[in-house]
């Protein structure tokens, strides 16, 4: 198949808010500095549903969604040295070129090299590698993992040991790494510090896991679903608060009371802008930091009294947890293999590619942490 177009199955999103359609897609061979991957497993993340809904200002159709995938390199284009055919890999929606201003800054994991074309749904040369029903189909987040074969830039992929199976490593492609990195890298939670995590889904539970790793003091899980209390405690939460069940007290007031003046670190893992405000205002005066992780729908804006910032609270955010995928993902895999990072526990549902629309349905239900799709 090297150098040839491969015809395989993919889930195609032809239009906003329409179910995905499983059909034959032609996947062109990788050009220079590109890699064609056989995807074995992919997770389904809320960001896929967000773009499918039509609310993502960067979303365009028809497109192959999916950005939490793992598999094996099938072939590589000219000039590719970082991976080779047969390598087990995880696709990276946050690439790492090691050459751009962002990569060299030492201050961020956001790589600028291919961000413009990635946002337009095309490969760095401005064209697509996918065709179905004779039409060009767009790429998504530089990864498009809802296809049995996909093509990505060589900076958008990292090789990992095959000792971790792809149904686990795929989850390191987004949800787990995002939350864990937000706590460990972006916030840099310190020993004994008090942490509140809003939203106990895949991302929030991973923040809790990172807070435990860094020996936080209180780890307070905040969720509107009481069913998440057991989950949160399993991942290291010391306390659980359901904000809908507080009488005459706001969630920020309750958290300030529980932590003698406010949290050292808070995390929004919901994408709700009202929650983002509460998370900022639950921070300790003088130093508390709130990290926005959730993706809010188009047109939504955050607000608070500027006095909150004047008095020392810090508002920030991160993508992919602030983790540099090519440099740092293999270390997370080692942590998993050494029993220091939970991954298996996140998988609550499984579906074959044919039933990927059920995975989207299940994701919206309260008992689903992650559904892994077997390609
Ligand atoms: P999820 O749906 O599994 O979890 C969200 C949790 O928030 C649920 O348990 C839900 O009950 C809870 N919740 C909802 N409203 C709430 C409220 N008002 N107060 C408290 N809890 C509330 O989602 P997830 O997969 O964990 O993703 C969380 C968010 O992170 C999404 O917006 C997703 O798009 C985003 N995300 C961002 C990045 C990034 O790099 N920045 C990466 C992955 C996901
Ligand atoms: N395209 C959206 C923004 C979506 C977004 O924030 N994506 C995150 C990853 S979410 C993963 O589940 C991200 O990586 N952002 C950084 C970047 O460069 O895209 C919009 O609103 O336009
Ligand atoms: Zn995601």
C-alpha cells in the first residue's frame, strides 16, 4: 500500500448536527513530512460533539472528526525521521515542531508551525488527503482519528512503546493528558495546596489525579451529578460538593469557607462560563489561580469584577494540559506502565466504528467517562 491510495471506512460528518455516516473514504499517501497511520482505537471527546454541533467557529463540513486516537504507522512521506512504519503512535492535535517561536519559548506547548492550516481543516500544503463520493473531505485538529487510516503532519504524532495497548494510549491523546497536565504542568500544584475541580468527567478526574501526584492538600470535586462523587473519590478527591444542593450559599462562598479563605488552585472542566466565574472567585486572595480547560460554545464570554484580579487572583487556561506531546507523552506512558497513572479506569463504554453515533449518545449521559471506539 506504500505510495498508494487506501480505501477504508471512516465516519464522515457531512453537515452540522447530522449523525456521522460510515462510508468508504479514499486516503491519499503521505506527502513530504507526513505520516499515514492505521488508527486502531479512538476516544470520543466533547470537543468532537462541539464541532459536530455547528457551534465551533472553526468547524467546517464535510469533515472526518476525532482527535483522541492511537494506532500504527503504515507509511511515511519523504523527510520523515521521527517515526517509521510499524511504530505504535498517538496522534497529537497539539503538535511540537521544536523550531517555531512558540516551541522555542519554553513558555507554552502551543506550536505555531501548522496551526493556520490545521484550523482550516487541511494539511500544511493546503490540501486534503481524504476523498469520499468524489468530494474532498476536511481534516480535523490535524488528526481526524474517526477513519481507519489518516494522514497527519510528522510533528503531529509521537511513537510510544507497544507495551501500552492502543485502546488505552488513545486516551492520552486528549482527555487524560489535558487534565493531568493542567494540574502538574500548567498550575504546578504544590504540596499541601487546596484544589477545587469543577466537573468530574474525564478531564476533571485527570486533574484530580495530577493533584494527588503533586501531593495537594484538599482536593474538592464540584459536580452537579451526585453520581460523580464515587468517581471523584476513586481518583483522589477528599471532598465532594454538589453546587445545586447548597442552601442560601454560592459555590464560591462554600469553597472559601472550606479552605480558610479560598483555594490555591481551581480548574474549570465543564466549559460553562458561569462555572468559570465561580472557579475564579473561589480562589484565595493574593495568589489563587484558576485554570480554564473547558471549551465554551461560540459567542460565550467570561466575566467577573476586575477587583478579583486586582486582589491577586490569576485567570489562565491551557490546551492539552500544557503538555508537549512529542517530548512528554512517552513519560506519561511510562507512568501508566509503572502503575502510577490511571488510564484503564476511564473506559466506561466501548463501541465498534459502525456504532460511533451511539458513542456520541452515551457521552451525553451521566454515567459515561470515556467511550473508546474500536476501528
Ligand atoms: P464530561 O462531560 O465528561 O465532564 C463534565 C462534567 O461537568 C460532568 O460530570 C458534568 O456533570 C459536570 N458539570 C456540568 N455542569 C456543571 C456545573 N454547572 N457545575 C459543576 N459541574 C458541572 O466532559 P470532559 O470530557 O471531562 O470535558 C470537559 C470539558 O473540557 C469540555 O468542555 C471539553 O470540550 C473540554 N476539553 C478541553 C481540552 C483542552 O485542551 N482545553 C481538552 C479536552 C476537553
Ligand atoms: N476551535 C474552537 C476552540 C476549540 C479548542 O479550544 N480546542 C482546544 C482543544 S479541546 C480538545 O478537546 C485547543 O487545543 N485549543 C488550542 C488551539 O490552538 O486550538 C474555537 O472556539 O475556535
Ligand atoms: Zn478532546
